[in-house]
């Protein structure tokens, strides 16, 4: 049904976590901008929490990359040689 195989479970979990954190960070950023435009007292705390959330979102996105790399290293990837590689191997034997 799908052209590509589905992501391994640990990688998918990390990706879902990262998407949720990035979405919440963008919502916080919107609140901070709107509060600062309205000159409300909540603008400064919202800005501080947005900075902290940006660090967390960066960490979450890096976690997806690291989790993917670790999964590939532990489980390997299934690869088949290309037709050119098979041709070269056959030519070397004759």
C-alpha cells in the first residue's frame, strides 16, 4: 500500500514528540508576539518561555535524527547491489 516502509517505532515516537513540541513552541511564539503588540504584562514571561521552548524544540528535532542514526546502526539497512555493481562483479569473474 505504501511506497516507502514505515519508520521504526522509536523513530516515529521521537518524530511525533518533536512535531508536538514544535507546534506548541509556535503557538507560544504567537502568544508572545500578540501580547507584546498589545503591550500586556504577560509579554515578557511569554517571551522567556518561548526561548526555553525553542531550546527544547531544537533538542527534540535533534533527538529524531540521533534516534534514527542509532536505529540504523543497531539494526542495519537492507540494501541490494545495483545492476551496475552486479555487472561489474560478473565481469571480474570471467
